[in-house]
C-alpha cells in the first residue's frame, strides 16, 4: 500500500510517498504558479518513483491552518482523485494530534488511524 502525504500549509509545498519499503519526499515553492500546476507536480513526483496515481491507496492532506488558495486547490485535487480513482483521503490538522510526540510525516497515517480521522471528509481551516 502506497500512501501520499500532501502539505501546502507552510512556505513550501511538501509531498511524501510512503511505500512498504521506503519513503520519498520533495518540496517546492508554495506559489500561485505551483498551485496551477499542482497535478503535474504530483504526477512528476510519482513518476520519479515509477508510480502512478492509481498506485496510491490513500492520501493524507493537511487541512490547515494555511493559505486559502493553497488549501482550496489541494483539497480540490485530492477530491478529484477520490472521485476519479476511488482513492480515500484523510484531512488532518496537527492539532488533532496535540498529545503526540512523534509528529513526523512518516507517522501521519498511523496517527490518523489512532485518532480516528474520518476518511473522505473535508473540513478546512483557513488563516484569515
């Protein structure tokens, strides 16, 4: 099972793939231009690891707080993957895991399971 983690809430866009054998990640500038080509960025990242979007079993996306445009665009893309390819997604916020010490990206899927983050539910948190 391959998992994709997306975080657009910081100064950099962060993507991570977790496979059964390892993890891979990239960062890129968090800009409007990159929002417009976000699917291309995701597909290029997956291709660099010889994967396609259909190889992803779940997507974990940080729902904020963060910029409205970045969160809105990334959630729209994740929702489209869900509709088109039936990939489940989990929208988390680091505050959901406030009592945890290991908040590494590699641990996000386990934390979502532990804290029973509901799949396929969008409830973004925007910065005013």
